[in-house]
C-alpha cells in the first residue's frame, strides 16, 4: 500500500489531498495537524497526529506533501522532514499541463488546469495554484506561491517566498524580488525589488 502524509489539514491541505487522490499514486492519505486530537478527520481522511509525531511516522508514511500555505514555514518544514528521510515528491493534478522541458523542485504542488511551459523552473516547495499559467523560461525561487488565475509571461523571474495574488498579470522578462506580495488583479509591468507589497493597474508599491 502506498501512503501519503500531508502536513497541515487546513484549506490548502484539503486541496493537496484532493489533488493527490486524483493523481492516483496513493492508496492511503492522512494528515498531521497541530489541532489533533480535537480534529481527527478531514473530508473522510484521518488526522493521525500533531506535527511533533512526524519522526515516529516514517515507517508507516515514508512520503509527505506540504499542506501549509505560508511560504517560508512550508519550505522550513519540508527541509526538516527531508532530513529525517521522508520523500517529498511534487504533487501534480492530472488536468495540469507540465512541459517535459520544465523542472519542478521537491515538494511542489501543481493544481487543476495550471500550466507550466517549456524551460520554466519552479524551486522547492512552490505552489502553482488552480488555473495559473507559468509561461516559457520563467524561473521561480523556493517557496513561491502563484495564486489562482495568475499569469506569468515568458522569461519572468520570481524570488524566494514571494506570493502573487489571484489574477496577477506579469508582462514578459520582469524580475520580481524575494518576499514580494502582489494584490489580486495586479498588473506588473516593471521590475519589483525585495520585500515590497504591490497593488493596482499598473502595479505600485504600498
């Protein structure tokens, strides 16, 4: 029996679980969540312990997925669990398109109808959310979250731990720094430095 342990049973964790189930690679999917034992089941899937139970779960669940939305925490936990010996494969919905010339880092999640085109690279712990488009030759750092309906045109670069909000549009060859947050519907037409929040059409820092 192939088993998958998902870290975090909140909203993102539920979506990761559904994606893994649709993927068809795992027979048994369970959660770890710090609300245990108050919560013992999510959508008919068991919550088998809190995060502190990780090290004792390796024999039963050698493969994990990250169900945590917060970018830096997701990568921190991913690296810690990998060091314990867990496998952390990408989780890809069967309706997503991933070019055979694209590269996904460990622990990435690619959700329904997302597109990752030729020669694009996504670092460890990335999220390409529902209906997002990452065009050719984009490079995303670790822990980047591309929200639903967001489009990155060709050659865009996004730094570590940045979050591009729902429906963000980025024109070609733009560089976005680390720890950047864009608001929903933002249109980014200029390079963005690190640690900036940007909103509007065209996007302006706030």
